[in-house]
């Protein structure tokens, strides 16, 4: 979230699209309704009428996987009807930037951008570059009229996305599209705010990143970024998924979004040089210029005194990815399936049910020598060897189950979607012999370390050099019990020497003290920070340490619900990111009634939220641009960083109900996705034996004629391991169900509550029919397309009665987004038959 | 044991069957006590009152109405003609009430808390009133019937004492009966929105009372006829005709009041617009009121035993239907279909058999009928 | 039995705010230590399909196909805690009691299980523990009376993420309901369900659509239902007196001249 949960109440129009807040983020609806009761409008755009739709002012149905068409139509509508916020657009985004005249888009190239290499399925992005002036600063045309400027290219690109065209792709009635566009575009006025609440309905697609990009462009056009009640707001999922992403749980980033080193970045200097963006515009803060300080401080946190200038602060000890290597979910299980792993820690997850194409995942685990399941309960993953169709005798994998205690049995922080890190306390002692994850890791670390010490090994240094000061140590040198406060402090970071301000010579902090802010972090090894974004979360005032995350004040000086002293938000307690875009170049709030920050000319300071840098307003000599994390200082309407194009373009899902992409005849699917099964022809049809049988897909095939999607229900949590043991929750949603329209049910002679079989090219599941007017057939390019939907919270293991049906991921494909590789579990093709 | 066995074996087949049904009924009651209502009945949250309430309680009480009616006729109105049937009528009522007590005992969820209403008073509750009426009226009936025992066992002294109180007893019985019969109707006063207004009325207590008299008298006629047949006595045509006249008059009053009531409340159209309720209402009125009245209007009917038997049976069936309807249509709104479970039937059949059996035993061994007295 | 709107607690259920998350259903089970009954996916979300002895409250999901669009309503259902409850007046043993703070509470040790309360309740609320052999109890929402007694908000209200329920004195609750209707013209259907039904209830509802569309019984008269039986019951003393006097007189009148009972009977022998 660029903004935060409470801030939703400041919006005038709320678009819930690609997410279902009422069911999956119920608390957020408090703020949605708060806004609505003060006149805001809620739009829900979803393939089916959800509990969010039930509260919405406008509901627009759309076929799964067609959001770019839907949003592209909105971009076109905004531009054509002159509803964009020109002053904002021209000053705070790259709309006026001039692009290489060689750049061509799908309008000219029938579905692709210039530079495409069909063999590599990759773009050469040379033609996507900005034209640079003498100082290396991008050239601009603030009138936005230059045919090579981003705005004109944008206009041209989306001119194909007419309401009629969009409707024929998405299946949304034209009047609904117009209604949504008109309503949402009404937030293009300076004093109006529009926000979007999205989650997996947008991300879990082969075009997931571009779905969000499309919305970002809309927010720039309407001047909705950085303001109260605006922003692009991902409703993050698992309670602490924001925290775990911040702290580097993904394969390609270290804590604080520092890129994971590649093999070719052989030393720290190269790493810093190659990964630090440069900006020539003095108005651009280019915050990432500090990357060197952050990676060095990170290394200091990891290796402590063992990290010295001489040994490159231990950079060599960090694990490296081979160049071009991708170790995302689908790739991992593909490698596992191909026998490339010996062992696997399934740590707090249930891939046997949550993994797309779960049938393949389950088979992949059979190839392992050993597996460790760290969980509260046994689950379908820990018991994969005795799952349906598996003969335990045939499985050689040795499985260990490590009982872990639950979140209420341990202390620590969780970071919510709004980036607010909140400290939580232990409520009860762990049950039985279960241990917290950190204590399990502690055991593991100590034992691995001892083995290295005793037996040596290929490369013991990364392990032996780690700092591990998380609590009192026993005689054997092992930390007896992990003290999460010490972990939190390590994340915050310390001064490892007395640190002085380089320019003013002022003492910033003394050796051994907790570091006060990431502004103090150094590239010379005099500071450490486990995660630079969290420096300031645990600070020191004299001898007193203050856990900022444990703060609980409900003071709200701005009246906007920022609650600056409630816990602590990264970065530096900023509640609304890019908040310098909420004011005009003179520092005057676009909407004075909801001013996030105010420039006080007398004091030369900002009041309100913590601004993105304390520099004065843009038009002053020292003024800076608002988008400080962007090298150019402005928002990216044109996004050359993405793998699949600088502007979002509609492509069909891997499996779809139409023969060809209605927007471009030559490229049905995203041309840059990593394929697991070979395709041929302009319609990207599967090649016979084009890959593993497990990865088969079938598109526009009469055997699987219905679009399907998967989603959550309020009553269950994820794969249901935490909820399928709960009789109260099971009582409400006891079995797998499949929602379908009355029309489809009539066609298939299925009645409400009937057991049905839902099948795809990869598997089938039992489900109980829920015949509902909340699903309606779509009119897509003059033909009728039916869509069905299933939750994915079930598995074979619980409830024990066994009539609940297995995971709907037995149906989903092996394919991911071109940028993130998140699996496309939101759009695929199935059949439904009476069981 | 041997004597019991011998006794049993000496009985005619009809009696044996009765014994068996009673036995089965009692066993079922044990099962119900051990396993609960859910396991033995088809009752549910939607239909919490079923066969037992409808038959054992509502109808059992109504069938017993003959007792006070005849007693009133004889003692209060001094219609000596009916004296011979006072005892059978009181006996019927007494046994009817015993069945009711049994029925309630089985039906309430906590049978062994049956005494609670006697100590924990909520005089706002019709159910409270009913429990008290049942208790007191059963006691009164016992006392009213006691002379039969006392005579049989020749406890003259007690008998004489008792006889002194016969007027207060009869008056108490009539008052309690009135209260009780009408309060069975009053049970439904609290559900104006549930019970179809074909039945619901602010005067439903009075309507229940009236129909109970008709039913009670019809029942006495029936018993008298059956009694004569069983004991191969002559039919007491005088009494029968008198009873019949009584039934007819009461029915006529009932009909007039009922129609007037419907008319006054503007509910007449409901007779034809209430779907299933209309059907059951019309049937009930036809069977219980209109057909009997039509039959009684014919001289042949009034003068033939079979005619009286037929017409009385119609009255009984019709008014029993009325009680069923009031009960079930109160609970019909939930859309749940209720049909009693086999065990429910077994209990009800057992209790009815018990009633017949007790009656049979009483008339056999106690001076109930004038002939019996003479022996 | 009158409820004092100034001191007795009430709840405004504003259905326009409900998101159907069923947090209330769970919170109620949790606080009241309710267990579950077997359910299946029958094709609707409402589950358990009806209130039962283990479920004091649930959300009723009402799908309403419309030509112009779609609607899906979520209706929370529980005891209305009538101001003058039919169930209380019906109970022969005072097992049900309307407390001065608002909740209609149940004293299980008094109950005989006659189930007249179930018949009497106009809202079909009391449920029975049919499966229990020896100690079946009547079950229904308690308005979390123990919580109220300890100045806590009832569990379902506390947990609701969107503040569907507004809790306060009945007077204040009704005022709030009217205020919302006035402040947002067009948002609400004009009726406040429960304001008048059965003489008024402590839980009242606001909705955007007519209540009959949501499965509410709109045929419940405005009278306090117990008054209907009381009208009959309060005549009893007079009736009894009248009967006794009348019958005695008639008996005396009709029997004058004839001899005593004994001789009458003796003669017939
Ligand atoms: N109760 C509950 N809450 C949860 C979770 C849970 O399991 N249970 N999980 C948590 C987690 S980890 C996450 S990531 C979040 C996810 O939160 P959401 O993204 O809200 O979750 P989903 O239900 O997967 O998907 C949201 C909606 O996307 C719709 N949809 C499907 N395909 C498309 C499409 O192509 N376009 C659009 N616009 N919409 C589409 C679905 O119909 C669904 O209503 O929820 C979190 N919250
Ligand atoms: N078809 C389909 N598939 C999907 C999605 C979808 O929308 N559709 N959504 C995807 C998304 S967004 C997500 S986030 C993934 C989730 O996928 P997973 O993370 O694999 O699924 P969960 O069921 O959340 O598994 C979490 C496990 O952690 C355990 N656990 C809980 N607390 C603790 C703890 O404190 N410590 C430890 N060690 N274990 C604990 C739980 O018991 C549970 O088994 O699924 C993805 N899969
Ligand atoms: S389940 Fe927990 S995290 Fe999710 S909305 Fe409810 S309170 Fe918030
Ligand atoms: S709703 Fe029913 S159970 Fe609740 S107080 Fe009113 S009458 Fe009693
Ligand atoms: S079932 Fe219990 S609570 Fe209900 S009326 Fe009868 S005695 Fe009272
Ligand atoms: S008030 Fe208490 S008992 Fe009643 S529904 Fe709410 S939580 Fe349940
Ligand atoms: S907790 Fe609130 S929002 Fe959720 S279902 Fe209950 S009343 Fe509705
Ligand atoms: Mo997630």
C-alpha cells in the first residue's frame, strides 16, 4: 500500500477490483463504509458478485483475465474526455518525457512493442529509452503535445481500447463500463481522491504486474498518488506478508528490497555500481543512490565484526543467483519435480494445496530424499506420501514434522499492508513441545554450525561468520532462547563506531547505540542495519531504548487518520508514500481540506505527515521532485523497467475461451512469459508433447469450455490448515463448492447443492454446486462465455469425514506472470459435470 | 405371577391386543425417557408441538368434556334422566385426564420437573393455568368418581362424607373445566400472526369451550352406545336422544358464533383464500359441524342408534380435527412438514389403549353403569 | 411488564453496513461456548441454515435477482429481546425473564421443557436441545447478559468489523435509527423493524429495502402479545366467581323440591 488502511476513509471513490476486501480484509470495510457514509462511492469490478459487490454503488462484471482491457478503456476514456489532471500529470509524472522516436507499440506492431525477440521471448529495450538532453536529463515537453512524448504515446496506445472494444473483450456491458469510467474519472479534480483496493485478482495472472501498472497510470492521470484517500493499495495477504517481503522472503531481494547479488557481481563495489541507479536531474532525490550504505550496513548486521573493509564486509559470503536465474515458486517445484533437490523445508506453508498445479507439486515432493514440515499441524504437505492416489510404499522421502507454535504464543512484530509495524505480545505459552519459528531456526543454526565446526565442509564461512546474538548463550555456545527484541534491534541497526555528520561534523550517534534513522547509515562499516527501511523502528534516547513499534497513542493531529504515534511505519514513520505529490509546485495542498503535508514558509518546514524528504517545494531553488524512489523523481506513466512492455497491453490468459486475442491477432498470450509447455502459431496453442504431461494446458478447447477462477472465503484461511480444524468455521463452509450461473446450471442440468466434478487439463476435484445469479454469462465477442469459480481452501486431509473435496489447485496451470512469476491461478479453463 | 398370566389368558382377544398396545406404549415411553425427544419424535425447532400435544393433550382434554357437561346437567340443572350416565361420563373424563397427564409427562422435555409450575408461578402464562387446571380437575374427577370405588369396597362412611360435597365438587369441576377447555384455546391467543385467522380469534377460548361440550356429549353418546353393545344392554334411547339434542344445540350455537366471529373480524374470505388451511378448515367444519347438524336434522338419525353413532362420530372426528388444525397451522409458517414418528404413534396408541383398557376394567369391576351397580 | 426505554439496553442493527463476514456468528459461539451441528454446502451461504440450540445468531444470505443488477443481502438474526416478550409471558415457570437491563434471560433449572415459549415467540427464536435425553434446555441469544452486567458490549457487537450494530439504551438506539433515516434520505427504507412489532423489541433494524424482501415477518401486530392472553386471563377471577354463584343459584333453583342427593341416589337403586 502506498497509503494505509485508515486512509481509505479519505477517498471519494473507491475501486475494489482484483480484490474482495469484504471477504478477505473485512476490517478494511470499516473505512470503506466510513467513507461511503460521507458520500464516497464504491465500485466493485469482479467476475462474480461478491460480498464486496453487495455493498457497492456500482458493480461491473468482467471475465477473468481481462483487467487490462477494462482499465485500458478507462485510460482512453479519461484522455478522450479530457478528465485528467494536467498540472499533476505534467509535473509529477514522466508523461512529458520524450521517448526514443524508434519506439513502436502494439498499435503499429500488432500486439507487441518494438525490440521483441520471439526466440528468447524477450524485449531488447533500447527503443524504449527516453531522449536525454545535454546533462543526461530526459527531454520533456510540458505541453504534452510532442508526438514522441509519453502522453501522446499513451493516448495512441489506448485509443484502441474503445468502450465497444473493451466490452467485447471483458464481457462487461458497455453502459456499466461507462458508468465506472465516469465515476472513477470524477476523481481527476484536485480536491477529489480515488483509491484502488486490489490483491490477488490482479496479481495472479500472466499479466499481473501490468494490471497494476494500468491502474498506476490511471492514478497518475487523475492525480491520485501521494494524496489522502488515494494511492495504489495492495491489500496484502498473510498477516505478516508485508513484513516478510520487507525482510527479504522472496528469492530475488534481500531485506529492504536490495537486489540479491548475481554471480557476475563479483565484489561489493561492482554490486553497488551495477545496482545503484543514477540521476542527473538535481531536482531528483533518487533515494536509491544510497544503496551502497544500505548493503554495507546489511552485511554488517549479518556478519558483525567479521565483516570488515578488508574482506568486502563479507559480500562473498552472501549467496548468489546465477545470471538470469529465477528461483521463484514454479521454478523451484519444477526443479524439485526434475529431481534437482535432495531436501525441502516446507516452512509455514502448504504447497500440496496452495501451489498452482498442486498435482505436480505433490509428485515433485515424492522425488525428495527428505522433507521437513514446520507447521502448527500436519497438513497435506507433511502427509503428501499418503495422499489420494499415493502408495506410501512407493515413496522414499523421509518426512520430519517440527511442531511450531502459533502467532499468539510468541512475541514480535508484524507489518500490515499499510507498512505499519506493530509489536505484538505473547498471549499464552506454546502448547506441548512446540517452539517458535525463531527457536526452531536457532536450533537448526546451532546444529548446522556445529557440524561445520566439527566436520568442516565445502564452504563453512557464510555459516561460521554469521552473528547470532539473539539471547543468552549456554555453555555449548548456543542461544538458549531467541529474544525477539534483540532480533528487532539488529534489524534496526547500530552504530559500530561514533558516527559524525560528514558535512557539519555533528555527532550522530555513539558506538554501540541503536541507530536513529537510515539517514545515518554509512557505507564504511561504521553502521549496521538488518533492514535499512526499519532503521528507526527501535531507537535509543540516552540509555533508554524505545520500541517504536510498541507505541499505542491515538493522537491524530491532521485529522486524516494518520495516527503518527500508533506503532511505527516504514520508512521513517511516513504514513502516505510520495506525499510530496499531494501539494502543487508551490507547496499548496491540492485539497486543502485533506492536506497530508503543509509547507510552512515561516519555519521552512513541512507539517503533517513525514514528507518524502524535507526539501522545500518544487519551485524553490532547493525543491525536489516527489517520487524519490524513482531515478527521475517522477511517476512512471511509461514504465520501461517491465519485461513485457512500457504500457500494459491486453493479452489472454494461458488458457482462455477465445481462439485469438481480440486486441491483437498475432499474440494471444503475454509474449514474454516463461513457458513450461511449448506453444505454436499466432494463437499460442500447445504443441503436442510440448513439455511435461503435468504442465499440459489446453486453450479454447471444447473439452474445457468454461472460464474458471479461484478465490477465498471469509470463513477459511488460505489452504485451510488453520481453519479446517475449526468446527465453527467448518460449520459455515464445510465443503468445496463451485459457483455457477443459473444459465450454465440449466444447460448442465445441475441443481443447487449437487455434487459436481470440476476438471481441467491437469486434474479434477469434487465440489458442490452453488447455482447463483451472482455469476452471469458473459457476452464475449458476440458469443456467450460461462465462468465458474471455486474457493481453494480445501484439501483431502481435513475434515476427516472426507466429503469436502480436495484443493482446487489440482486444476490450475503451471504459468506465471512475466515479471514476478506469480502463478496464474485466477484464470484457466475447466469443465463441470454432475458427479 | 401365575394369576396375572392366567388373568391375561382368560381375556378376550380384544383385551389382549389392548394389553399388548399398552405394553408397547409404556416401553416406548421408557425409550423416550432414556433417549430424549429428538431420538424418538419427529419434532423439531420448526414444529415443537406434535402428535402428543394435539391428541394426548388437546383432544384428551376435549374428549373428557362429557364429564362436566353431564354432571352439570344432572346436578346443577337437575336433569335426572341423565343420572345413569353420570358415572360413565365422569369415568371417561377421569381416564381422559389421566391420559393427558401421562401425555404431558412424556411430552415435556424434563418430565421429572413436571411439578415446577405448582411451585414456580407465572400467572401470566396460559400453560401455567392449564397445568393447575389439569391438576385440580384430575383431583376433582377423582373425587367425583371415588364413590364408585367406595361403593365397590363398601366404605360407606367415607362415601357419605364425600356425598356431602358433591355440589361443591361438581361446581368446582364445571368451573375448572370451563377454564381448562377454554384455556386450551387461549394457548393460541399469543400467536395472532402465526395461526390463520380461520381459527385465531380473540374468542378462541370460548369457541374451544363450546366445541368441547359438543365433543364431550358426543363422546358420552358414543360410550353409552358402545357400552350397551359390549355389555349387551338395551340402548338408553331417551338419554341418547337427549344427548343428541344437546350436541345439536351446542353445535348450532357454535356454528353461529363461529360464523359471526369470522364475519365480525372480516375473516370470512379466508375460508376460500387460505389454500391448505381453507381445505382443512372446510373439512373440519363439514365433518364436525355441518354434516352432524344435517344428520341430526333428520328424524331417522335422531331415532336410530346407528344414526346417532354416525353423527356423534362425525362430531368427534371434526372437533378433534379442529384441535389438530389449531396446533399445526400455528406451526405451519416455517414451511417444515411434520409427520409423527412411529414411536410417537406408539405412545399415543398406547395411551389411548390404556384409556380404553382402564375404562373397560373400571366398568367391569366397579359400579359404573347402573347394571353394574346392581350386580 | 413494561420496559423502560431510558434504562433498558437496545441494539440498532443497520443492515446497510453488514458485509456478511459472520464474525458475529463466531463471536457468539465463542462467548456462549456453543458447539456445532453437521452442515453441508447446500448451494447457499447461510449455514447452519436455521438458528438452532447451538447457534444463537447467524447471517441469512438473501440473493435477490434483479433485472437491472444484482443484490445480495446479509441479515443477522437473533432474539429480539422484546420489550414485553411473548416467550416470557408464555413460560409457566418463569424460566424466561425480561431483565430490567434489556436481556431476556433463561433460568434453565426452572424449565420443564413444555416448549410453549417456542410456539409463542413471534420471531421463531427459542430453540430446543432435542438430542438431549435428560436435560434438554431451551437455547437462544442471551444478549450476552453477563457481559452487559459487567459493562461489556455483547460479543457479536464487539467483534463486528463494520459496526453494523449500535448499542445503547433503547431510547438512544431508536433516536439513532431515526437520525440515520433523516440524515441519509433515500438510503433507508422508512420502517424501523422492531420499533412497533409485538409492542416493540430491544433489537431494531434498519434496511435499505422493505423488510419483507429480507424474510422478516411483517405481519406481526403492534400489540404487546402477552396482552392478548392477559385479556383472557385477567377475567378468570370474575369468571370463576360468576360461575360459582350462577351455578349454585341454578343448582339451588333446579333442585329445590327434590330430596337430598343421598335419597335421590338411593331411590334409583
Ligand atoms: N478470510 C480470508 N482472508 C484472507 C485470506 C484467506 O485465505 N481467507 N488470504 C489472505 C491472502 S494471503 C491474500 S493474498 C489476500 C487475497 O485477497 P483477494 O485478492 O481479495 O483474494 P481472492 O479471493 O483470491 O481474489 C479476489 C477476487 O478476485 C476475483 N477475480 C478473479 N479473477 C479476476 C480477474 O481476472 N479480475 C478481477 N478484477 N478480479 C478477479 C475473484 O472473484 C475474487 O473475488 O487475502 C488475505 N485475506
Ligand atoms: N488457486 C489458488 N492458489 C493460491 C492462491 C489463490 O488465490 N488461488 N493464493 C496464493 C497466495 S496469495 C498465497 S499467500 C499462497 C499461500 O500458500 P501457503 O502459504 O502455502 O498456504 P497456507 O495455507 O497459508 O500455509 C501456511 C501454513 O503455515 C502454518 N502456520 C501458521 N502459523 C504458523 C507459524 O507461526 N509458524 C509456522 N511455521 N507455520 C505456521 C499453517 O498451519 C499453514 O499450514 O497460496 C497461493 N495459492
Ligand atoms: S482476520 Fe484478523 S487480520 Fe483479518 S481482518 Fe479480521 S482481524 Fe484483521
Ligand atoms: S424474540 Fe422471541 S424469544 Fe426473544 S424475547 Fe421476543 S418472544 Fe422472547
Ligand atoms: S420450555 Fe421451558 S422456558 Fe419454554 S415455556 Fe416451557 S418451561 Fe418455559
Ligand atoms: S448478543 Fe450475545 S448471545 Fe446474542 S447473538 Fe450477540 S453474541 Fe450471541
Ligand atoms: S460481524 Fe458485522 S459485518 Fe460481519 S456478518 Fe456480523 S453483523 Fe455483518
Ligand atoms: Mo497471499
